């Protein structure tokens, strides 16, 4: 494989869905926050100054989703926002929890921790939660909290939220949407991602996935309402989340969202699509492009920056290591916190069987350069050709499960 430049060169970073590089406006907001002396809860002048910045950020975040400022509960990130939703909108109200099969561990873990009755909503071959099945699940039984992500972190696949929200509304179920990967990347106002569709849903967002820094997030409620907190603490966030808010990180998050919304994502989608075409020509399968097995056309809406590539017969771990040596930072389908690469539960839920362990995720960051994507494409093709020359070649095709 041809490295992008010399061995000592900085790796090409193509793992934005793990964390986005810091955006310039977020850096500026962060520095402004770091200059604050006061705690937003203090009544003296420095405290009031910090408070004013925090409240301005709250208003901006709420407005970005068509809501009132008091609907925003700041948290330490997406995991905490998801956990707070499961706790305060699910467990506390005796609701069973219905989780999309490809939801993030933040939600699966929260449901386990709260010991709430949990049911899994299956997804189709493209990874979209099944609205018809949801209707059946909500047809009887106790009240429910339905958790469906706006877009998947591994495949980028966008959920049919318009249908799901309508079904929840009809059945009187509470909808929680994990928007950690979608916020800023998915055009706000599109069919499944707009204020009207989501008017009764809670949303989880995370600063570092938009180009802010780690340690900031929010649960955005449909409207101002009291919540039983996970962390009672000193009653901050109107009693809904105790603990001193991470002001600099929260300011960075709100700035990052605005910058991210203004980004030309078409350009990034164009680079992703070219890369996809090269990888497919080299024998890769693409997870999440179509709900029809074997279909050759991309029919599913995905995040503009995300590409899940399966190289049949080659473990994700091997691909990851070879690409890392070649100077490219991508991720395997799923890496647990210990860094060990495992088979991807997301691709398993989509029906990929053994191939769920043969995927890598390429997620282009906001500042990616066309030359970097081209260099990665070349390295990927060389790797695929070399590895696949050593094994009987399965037939290639977009989204087709060769069973290899
Ligand atoms: N939800 C999704 C879809 C994610 O991709 C992630 C992080 O990867 C999280 C939640 C957790 O967010 P955070 O890292 O801010 O805790």
C-alpha cells in the first residue's frame, strides 16, 4: 500500500463519527468560555456573566431545533442525554422501552441499568427501524418510550422518523431520538428531520460529534417540563441535572452546531460517493445502501460523510491494522472501549451474519481534503486486491450478501 506520505507523517483522519476535529468557531467559543471566572450558579458579577453566556447558548441550541430555551437540559454528552431520557421519560413513568435494534450502546446500556422492560424493534436490510412492526408493538401493552436514532453511527443510515413519530403520536407513546450523529450533518428541514415531525420527541445531542469538544451534550425536550434527574446534585438545570455545567465545552458545542449546519455537505457526500464507487469496484460491499438485498443502487438516505465497507472474508481488525500502518485512521464496524475490535452488532441486526466482523467505517471529517480521500481510496483498493488475491473471490456488489 502506498502511504499518503512518509511514515512520520500525521495520519489521515477519517473517523469523524468517533469524534470530529475542533471547528474554528468552536475553538473561539471555547476560549471565550475559558476566560470566564465565574460559576454560572454564583450571584456575583462574574457568575452572572457566565450565566448570561450559558443562557444565550441554551437559547441558540433550542432555537436551532425550533424550541424554547427551557426545553434544553445540558449534559456531559450524548451518553448522559440518552441515559437521562431512558430514566426520566421511561423508567420513572413506568414505561417499557422500545429500542431500535441498531441503537447505540448508550441506550442499550441505559435500559439495562434502569432495569426497564425492553423490547427490540427490528431493522430492515438497510438498517432502518421497521415502522409497521412498531405499530404492532404499540398496539397493546403498557405505555412506551420509543428510542430511535436519527442516523446510525456506523452506516449513516437515516431512520424513517416521519412515519415513526406519527405512529408514536397515534399510540400515545413518547419518542426519544438519538440525534448525536445527525445533528449538524443532516439538513434540518428534510423529510424525516424537521421541527414538525419531531415536535413531541426528545433529542440527544453531543458536542464533540459536531466539532466541539468532548464533555458537552444536551437532552432537548419537546417543551419545558420537570424531570426526575439522574444526578440531583445542587439542582442546576432547573433541578433536571445537577452539577456545574461545563460552560466552555457547552459554548463550543453550540458554535459547532451552527458551523456544521452551514457546511457544504454535498461536497463531502461527493467525495464519499467517489470513494464508495472505487471500493465497490475493488470487491467491497456497502452496508446500508438499500433495503433490497442485492439491489445495486443507493436508495437509502445516509449521512453525507459516512461509509460502511465490508470486505468479504477479511476481518475488520486486519483491515484496520493495515490501513493504520498505511497512515489512515478509520474505525472497524464496532470497537469497544477497550479498543478490541468485535463483530458489529449494527451489521448483525441488519442481517450480515459473519460479514458483520468484516467491516470498516470511513467517516469523513468536516475538514477533509479531496486528496486525502483519493489517497485513502488508493490504499483501500491496493489492500483489497492484495488480500482478496489470497482467497477465492466471492461475487461483488453493492449491499449484496455473498455469504463469504
Ligand atoms: N449515540 C450515538 C449514535 C453515538 O454515535 C454516540 C457516540 O459515539 C453516542 C450516542 C454517545 O455520545 P457521547 O460520546 O457524547 O457520550
